[in-house]
C-alpha cells in the first residue's frame, strides 16, 4: 500500500473529531480518521468524486 501524507482538515474540532485527507498520489484521494491506528482502513475516492463532495451544497 502506498504511503499517504495525511493533513488534518481545517474544519476538525478541538475535541478530537479529526478528518485527515491525503492527496499525494495521482488518481486517488485518501480520507481517514486521525483517531484510528496508522494501519486502519481509509476511504479512497477519485479526484472527481472528492471535488464533487467538497463543492456540494
């Protein structure tokens, strides 16, 4: 499995509700939870699906 460079969302709360996103691999956006172990499953989205998700209202 490729190594993902996760970045915590700026919308994450201070109470530990943390979403992390990695976009350092072409063709996939990995989404994870910072509270889970490093080897925990992550959600893989296409860049198009990620863009649609982040721009949806």
